């Protein structure tokens, strides 16, 4: 189950985000919903939480982005970015920079 969300996240990073660009977790979540909705919903249904499920799930997605260290590098500290989440609220989030491929 984790593999399908990791593959979707990798696809977004590899295919959508240009090398050297900084992005935040909200961008990746937005792209998951738009382009990988089945994977997003399967992952969401696997999260066991009676409250704050969306926040918990989004944090788990950020952790999965973080683990793509061959594709991204962390920018700043957790919460340094200010961005609009999927509910339209401005909140803190994490940011990364897509690595530039070395030839």
C-alpha cells in the first residue's frame, strides 16, 4: 500500500517539478488529488485516525517526500513554508528543492 503512494509521489517529483525548483508538501498533495486520486484515496483509507485524519495523512505524505532524498533536498525547517492547503487554509508546511541531475 505504501508503494503505490510512494510511486505516485516519485512520479510527481520526476515528471512535473522542474530541476532546481522549490516546492512544498501542499503542491504534491494537490497533484496527488488531481493526477493520482485512486492512490491518494487508498492511502487515505489506510490511515487509522478518528480525528485530524487529513492533517495526519498530509504529515505522512510529507514524510514520504522527505525519504526521496535522491530526488529532493529539504529546504528550511519543518513549518518554514506558508502555503494554502487542500481546504483553502493558509498553513505551515515543509519544503524541498528538486535536485539537479548530474551528468
